[in-house]
């Protein structure tokens, strides 16, 4: 089953074309890795499909439900607010820089959306939050505040927060880019565990070995386009496009 379909997506910032007629889909239980040089449009793409940026034209479908269509005038038409709110529950987003509320404890960061948005009982939300923090190896940090945590711990809290609403898929935007190299491994281990649990994920990453070993499918972007895509083994070991080859040669000896 396709959880996400992106068709002919275009996004401009003024006269600058950032995403140029881009299409792909994501099957349930699969991990899609998006790689490419800085400025290629990877993070903008993630912001577009998570509704943080409005697209100019194209289609977005979540679990077959239409979130965005394009009218006869060539412009994007978004679904009504209530439908978009429902569709937003299908996915969770993990940011580069954690985006935790500094004045909230760890457990409140994780449970706030369950209580205020999903209207779950506090006891149920707390139980869910504690289970997720235990899964992240943070059961002893329930009452701590973000400033008391390492970067790796903060990112694990943000992953727990994204999982708390029980989304069908997770989006990661460079989840290790704000971390020291020694903390990167712990986050990649968590994501690998989610992949083992068949969580559907789209991961924008600069960690090539991780993408090669964890993703089921790789998309290589450059200049707002999908230049090449395919299974990791094919794309990393036998890229067909010269731009892909040049990019990967910087990482693979």
C-alpha cells in the first residue's frame, strides 16, 4: 500500500525554482533515503510534504486521501483545514535541531500533543510517554528539561515525541546534522531499530553508509530534481548518472 504519493511537485521561492516537477511514492513499511548536495532541495521537499511550506503546484496523497491537487489554473489547491488536520496525523516529523519546548519537562514534551491535540486522558498519555522514553533509553530523564540533556538525548526525545501520536510514517530532516560525531551513532541506532520494526520513513541524510545499509530505496536529488533513484545496492555501487557518480565519489573510496 502506498502511504504517500507525490506527483509533479513544484516549489518556488520568488523567481527561484527550488523543487522542479518532482514525483515519487512511498510504500508502507519501507524506508526511503533522500541524499544529495546542500541546496539541492531535500529539506524543502520534506517541508512541503509535511505542510510546513506550501507548494506551487502538484499533488500530494496520503493513504489515498488527497491533501493537495492542482486546478485548471495550474495552482495548488489544499484540502479543507479539518481534512488536512486529519491527514497530518498520518505522519510525524523529526527536525534537525530537536525543536523541544525548553520550559517543558521531557515527559511533557512527549505527551503534550497527545493531551492537547488528540485529547487523550492524562493517565493514558503519561503511560504512552513513559513507554516511548523507555524505548529510547531515557526512562531516567522523564522529569529532566531539554537543557539538562545531551544533543543525542534531546534528539531521542524528539523521536519519542514524533512517535507519541502513533503516526503511520516518520519524516527525518538530517537527524544527526546538529550532533557531535560521537553522538551520531546513538541516533542512527534508534532509527535502525524503527526500520527493523517496519516503520515507514523518509530520511533526508548526509550519512551515506547509513542510507546504504538502512534504506530500501534511495533518491538522489540535485538542483531541485530527482537525478537518479533506485535500490541502495544499485545506486551506490553502480550509479548511472554522472552527477550521482561525482557526488558519491566524495564519500566512497
